[in-house]
């Protein structure tokens, strides 16, 4: 049979219009050209856009943490340092919208926040958000094990204070961003602050770093800071103040210890205090650095300053006899003493703390201008220049505004205000033979020359009178420190309540030791003692005694007084009394 051709069958012949084939060819060419143009755009002018989009999905800029500078005490002991910690970051553009409920619950539990708060943060429009800062490394590892896409960890530091409450008001603390908020952390922020670096990395879908792309900025650690504070002396001063506040059911207390040779601040203690490592429920009362920020009428601690002016002028001498009497009328309200005295020498005015005697010396021998000049010369009415935040100036009103009653009251410490720190500094003139010592809170062990305020003769005379205050017949026998001659002045001042005085007191003691060659000045304040006595000699003087004895032994200062020691012989313990010379000889042998 002969085959039949396709084109010879009329029913199978297909005739299409020419324009249809050309249209199809044109459409195919057009689509091809569009694809070609699209490829050209992606690879050419539009490349930056798509590259940036890809980078956003796979690359991150991470902070390279830098360590804040350490704070050290005078002996190199660390009192503030930075420990490694982690921050938990959410990259919201990569966190799944349908994140499993069990993982949300576990993550919220580890972060110690509610599930609602966590979900709210994960839905924020920001591409990167801190879920929690300064997370403990162990908790951070548990978060990492959850393997939640878009949840990453970054290295950082958190501040740690080994000395806790005892050193809190000195070092202060930092916030979560490692910025100083109180104390030396705040005042030396520029030196201590670290400057973090920056690095670019490639991450996987779980937020894990798989490759470092570049270091964009190198980190810079902060500078270390060495203070003049001695951790041991600070600790014993803090404990002594705390014990006194608790024993006398007082509101608060403070103490400051100064090195009279170098001007270094060896201790600056306040109670109540706080734990800078755990600042939950922190109150303003705990934060107050009362030694520097609280002012008060210094009371009888001003009497040695007032009488020193008269001694310097030659108007009186330590053995000048005075008629005291039961009261002294200056203005409408008479000045009285706690005990009536007949006659007292100027030295006994200091020893007995006579208001009348001090007021008479001031009114009969001194002008308001002379008193004002001297008070300002020893730093009263001026902010201490030690670079510590919140140090106050106190108040010494212009002498031209003084009335006679003002002059008489100011002479024994009323109508004027000062901080405990200012009182302590003023007493350095008695320790340094008339020189006011420049003070520092940074380590500076060399001897510093002071500013001449009194003659050496007047300073030595006052030093001897201050010693009588701590001897039989004085107001502060409890200030005695075993093995050392001490001197100082008590103060017991009514507290102002509104425009008048209430029934509450502040008890003070400011003094120096050892008297034969003063090395330290110590000032103590106990605010509102209520457990029995409120006098400075009963409340503040024992704190002074404790601090002086321990501090001088810590500084290896030789005893300059008779001491009691216990020696063992065949018959048992026996007491040995040693003279000054013998004591020094034994100490030198040791």
C-alpha cells in the first residue's frame, strides 16, 4: 500500500496567520530582554541594595568589650573591679514569629521577666534590642543551649566591689552601662571609663558567630586608680561607727582618718551604708556620704580654734586665770555651762569645755573679723578641694552681719555649720605645728608642706591643752588609746528643728595622736544617740579610741605612752608597766 503524505490530506493542513508567529517571537524576545536587564540591574547599579539586604540578614556589628579601670587602695588591694558577664540580645528581624511557647517560657524564666514582657520586646520594630544586661555566664550558657534563632550573646563586664558596705561611700557604683553614679566611680569617670571597640561578623540563623569580617574599632581599657584609703583602717573605722550607732540606738554616724604627714585620707566611713553589689531597695539615707555632704553646728569642737586666735594674738596664755561664774549674759538669753565653775585657766576652759569661758575670751579679746578670717583660713565655709562629688562648703556668715550674740555663740560652735571632714582638716593645724595640710584621696605618700595658719608655739600649746581633755578631769577620758598619748575635743550640739532646737543631739569628737609626734587626725560624729548618754565624751570618744589605737598599730607608729603588757612566768601572768623609752626600745627590737 502506498503511503499518504501529511500535506496531501486536506483536513490535516494547518494554515496560521503570519502575524501570530511574529508576535510570539517578539514576546519571547521581550521577556528575554527583561530578564537580561534585570540581571544587569542586580549585578550592576542595583548591586549595593541587594548586597546590603544580604548583609543585614547574615552580618552583625558586635561590640568588643573593654574593661573599666580598677580602683585600688593604698596597698594595691582591689576595691573595685570588672568581671566578665554576658548581654542577651534579640535580633528581631531573624527571630521567628511562631516561636515555640515552651522556648519562650524557658527564656523568660532565665531572664527573670514575664512571658508577656518578653513577647512584647520580641515584637518591637527595632532590629536589635537588649533583653538583659550583665547576665551571669552560667545563665548565659543555658540561654545559648535553647538555640533560639535570633537570640544572641555578647561579651561585657559588670562591676564588683570586694569590700562591700565598708567601702561603699568611697568607691560608689556604676550603672548597667558601666557609667559612674556615685563616689570615686563618678568623680573619676573620665579616667576609669572604658571605650568599647566594634567588630563585624557573619552569623548563622541561630545568631551564632561563624566568621569575623573585620575589626572596625579597637577597644580601650580604662585607667586604674589608686586611692589613699587603707582597706584595713577603713574596715575598722566602719565597724567602730556601726557598733556605736547600734549601741546608742542612733540615727547615723561617720568617721574620717587623715594622715597629717602626707595629707592622705586613710578612711572615710559612714553608717548606715549599702552593698554596692546589690542595690535593690536602696534608699537615699543609705547613699548619703555624711562625712562630706552633711553639715552641722560643730559645737564645742570649735572652741580650740577660737581660743587659738587669742593665744596667737598674745591676749591670753594657757595659764591665764578667768572668772567664769554661773552664767554670761550676751543678748536676751544667757550662756551657761553644763556645770557651774568659779575660776578656770584658759587650759581648763578647754579641758572642762566651758561655753562661758570661750565666749568671754572671744568677746573680750577678738573682733568678728579676726574670727572670720581664721575660720575661713582653716577651710570652713569652703568646699574641700579633693575631687569628691557632693562635698559641701558649710556656712560662715560674713562678719559684718554678726551681732554680739552671734559672735559669742559662734565662738563655741553655734551659728556656724561645717561637715565632719572640714572639722578634721581644721584640726591638722594642731598636728602640724600651725600648718593647714592639703588633703588628697589619691595615693600620694610623700610629705606635703602645708599653709601656715598659726605659729608653732600656739599649735603646740593647744596640743598640750587638748591632751588634758582625755586625762582625769577632762570631758573625754574614754578617748584614751592604750599605748598612745592622745588629745582632742568633745562636742555635743543640739540639732536644729525648724527655727529652733529640739531634744535631739549630735555627739562629736575630733582629735590627734600620738601627741608627742602627731601622725593622724580622727574625727567622729554620732547622730541622735538615744541609748542613755548623748555627750561626745561618752558616745563619740570611745569610737575615736578604737580607731586611733588600731590605725597607729597598722601604720607601725611606735607607742609614746606607758602600756600594759602581760608576761608569763612560773607563777602565772604578771603585768609589766613600761616607760616611754622602754616601749620604744622593745618596738625597735621587734
